[in-house]
C-alpha cells in the first residue's frame, strides 16, 4: 500500500504532531520580568513632554532597529496595522486621493489608505513573485495618485528598484509593507528601507514577534515625526510642540508597551538566525519540488534573499493535469500540514465590491456627490484572480516549528502525489 495514494486508502506519508513556531528563550523571559519588576509597563504620556516619545525600552528598541535596518528613524507601534495608518497619514494625503496597492496582501495594507479617506487602487501582481507588477502600477497611475503601498509578500522582495523609479518619476511616496520580509536583503540594503517608509509586523506568527507590535522605519525626519504624532494623540500635542502642519494630525493610541519593546529588542538579535533557518528549510524543499512538472516553487529575485514566511507555489494546470482541488485533497490525505489554496484577493472583499466603508453612502468613493471611477470588479487584476481561483498553493511555514525531517516527508508526499496525479 506504500505507493498508493492515502486518498485512495494507501499509507499516509506524514503522520506526526508538529509544535507551534516559538521563537522565545530565556532572554525574552528575563527581559519581560525586568520590566514587570520595574513596575513601569509603559512610559508614554499623550502630551508634549519628555515622555511623549515613550519609555526607555521603547526608545532602546527603536535605536536597535535603526542600527539593524541602517536607517535614521524607527517608530515602534502596537501593530503594523497601526504603523501603516501612521505611514499613510504621514504622507499627508487628501480625501479622495488614490493610493496604489497590491490586492495580494493582508487587508490592513489597503485599509490604512481608507482610514485617511484615500481610495485604494489595486494593481495586478506577477504570478512568480506574487508582488506588484511594475507595468500594472504604471497603468493605474492617475492625476489623483499620491502613493504606492508595496508589500514584499511571503518574504520575497518586490521589484523595488523599478517601483521606486516609477514613484520618483510621478512624484509618489512609496510605503513598503515589509511585514513578512524582515531581514530580507535587496542588493546592498534590506527590504523595507528602499521606500520612503517601511513597516514590519511583530504579531505572533511573524518571524520575530512581541505578541502584537510593529515598527516603521524611514530616513525622513519629517515623516518620522508625523508618524510619532499620529501614534500618540497628535491633536492634543501639536499646539504645545509648536507644530503648524495640521494635515492628518488626528492622533490615536498606537503605543507599544515596555514589555513588548524589551522582548522586541531580544527578538531582533535573533532575526538573522531565524531567517537563515527558514531559508535552509525552504532550500531543502525547493531542491526536491523544483523538478515536479507544472509546479513552480518560490525563487528570490536576483540579488535578493527570501524569508519564506509562506512558501508560495503556482500550478501550471495543463502540465500538472489535475485540478488544484484534487492535488490539495491528495496532499492533505497524505497528512501534509499547513497547506492553503487561498491567500487574499482584496478587491473581492465585500467592502470594496459594495464600496461601503464609512456610513452607508459610499464614502470616500463618493465625496460631495462626486464618484470615483476606480473599479473593483473581476478583471482588474487577472493574474491575482487566476492564482486565487485555480493556481495558488501555499505551505504556511510560519505556523509550525518544522525541522528538516518534516520537510523531507512533505517533499516525499508531493513526489508521491505527482507520480500518481493522473489518477486524480
Ligand atoms: C501581518 C501583516 C500586516 C499587519 O500586521 P499586524 O502587526 O498584524 O497589524 C500587514 N501587512 C502584511 C503583509 C502582514 O502580513
């Protein structure tokens, strides 16, 4: 029964329990305990005073991030969702302005635009990198475009040089959503440091985490200060601080706590090792899966690395000769864990399809009776839609503490399913 597919009663290839991914050790325990013993779990005050910028651990963590990422400013926040809201707000967009974004990203990359009453415009992605296609960005630029939100999704770098050049030619700001790509090299730099602002998530299933948290980086002092204001009740602070630019100075409480910041500083030390470990696993998997007909494995762009938050594959269906649904059923029957056939295709969300975000009258797509002509219909991003409907297959490497033996069994399961795929 060994060569028979488990789907048809054969033996399973993968038959063990996996532990959840856990990046913590005694260093984080000690760091957290020190904060608790200090009695000061946050150092922030939401008024213009020395504590406006947060407590000592927040500021130390920010200084470490500046060193690691090689940037002038790092702004710690309580999530990257908050960070993206700070970033878009800092650019000073007006209601009704358009911001180009990928449809293949976590929802917050686009919601951050809507928070400032901007209009998300979805450009298509490339089937091999899952990231924004520079040609589609250009095709979507209008006189109202102000910025581009560029994810490096799954940990693979977007075509940042090209995108930054397009932005420069059209006077657009670039916000990099590098949530899934911390520590990813792009030429001489790190992903997240090529745009005007970059952001990293520290939520509990990212490479390094603090439970919830995020960090924004920039070399632009003005953008950094505007993000710090939005993070901490800007409207109550501007007067005493002497700020005169009130554009988007609606503040929030996006402050990261001292425990999380102390943990974050320890996690940052481990980032390179975590990413290297993930690259080793992905390398083992790709060495086996690359030769399977019709299966495209993730490859970093030339000159860049990949963090493999998710191991994203594409099916060339005529070559595979079986549907994604059947392939997935067969792999799952073999016991392969953490598989997914879906990512996100944002323009298909009801909020965009129905254009209902604030209230019931289509604001901000309709402002004072003037309607935006931006489309969210199927057909605007054919590559993303086809991946979503038929072609995408992902392994959630971020979920479990996979080791090389696990990866070996997963590869064996793929090989078995591919060998028997005409039965599907
Ligand atoms: C996780 C993630 C976010 C949001 O980060 P949070 O810290 O969970 O708010 C944004 N964009 C992408 C691509 C992400 O993966």
